[in-house]
C-alpha cells in the first residue's frame, strides 16, 4: 500500500480490506504498534504538535478518517478511492480478535456510578453480544492521573491482552499508547477509538 502526505503528515491509501491485511501483520509481530485514524482536525493539529506528528509518522497503520481527507487527497492528485470508517474498521478488528482467540483491553471513558457500570465494562458486554467468543481481558475508565499510569500499564500487561483500545479523546489516547509502547509488553497493537466505547455502551 501507498503512504501519501497531506500537509506533510503521512496517511496510508488503503481500503478496509488492505487496512485489515496490514493490521494482521502488526498483530503477528512482537512490539506495540500504534494505529491512528486521523481526521482533518488531527492533521491540522499535527502541523503544530511535534509529538503528534511524530507518533503519526511512526504509526504502523494510518487510516485517514473523514470525508475532508478524501477531498484533500483528490486536490493533491493522489486520490483515496474509498473511505475506511472507524466504526467498520473497529468491527473488523473485533471479528479478527474473536476468530483468532486474541483478547482486547478497553481503556477509557467514564467510570461506574450508582446507576451503572463503567462505560468500558458496558461496551465490553455489548461487544460480546455481537462477538460472543471475543475475550475482554480487562477494562479501566479514562479518568486517571499521570502518577497512576505505571500501575495501569502493569494491569494491562497482567491481563494478557494483545490488543488495546483507548478512548481518552484525541490525541491523548494516541499519546498514551505511544508513550507507553515499550512498556506494554504483550500488546501487539493499539488504537484510539474516541467516543466509540460510549457508542458501544449504548
Ligand atoms: N475521556 C476520558 N478521559 C479524559 C477525557 C475523555 O476517558 O480525560 C473519554 C470520554 O469520556 C469519551 C472519550 O474519551 O468517552 C472521547 O472524548 P471526547 O468526545 O472529548 O473526545 P474527542 O471527540 O475530542 O476525540
């Protein structure tokens, strides 16, 4: 597949099927690879946030999200022919994990309260309704302090999860994976999913 640049920020020209092929490759090799799904706003932010730009440049898979990037790619004469939506891609990932017996850790969104379990727990339960054999290795809410991150990384490692979903808002969720990539010893790939856990939780 081809990596093009929009405002000097790289994006991969892939359809859903090509994205999944690359994803499988990332899951088969050791080391924590970051998957990013930048929209136009993130691309703009990356031009003035060096860490964000670097983590996109080093990402294992860069899926352009949003119709704005499809237009931009046409303007620069390297059209992205097909949009991969974050929702479809996450579904394909969950299917792959289910079929291959690999587990996912869900990190982010609101904690439990008197009325309901945490968003990540509810999201996990609903994922298992759609993907009954999917293994949810663990969940944690997304409201933790910087000093708690080392323990959180230990918990993710102890869970045995090979895939990490972060829902902390962009670019915090991508920076969490990037900053801890060398400590997340069992994680093969991680993706920031924004508000998707809220959607899964219903
Ligand atoms: N979130 C979180 N911790 C934070 C900030 C946000 O877990 O410190 C969660 C929030 O509850 C929501 C998700 O991140 O489930 C996406 O948040 P937001 O809509 O603000 O993100 P954006 O749309 O800006 O990516």
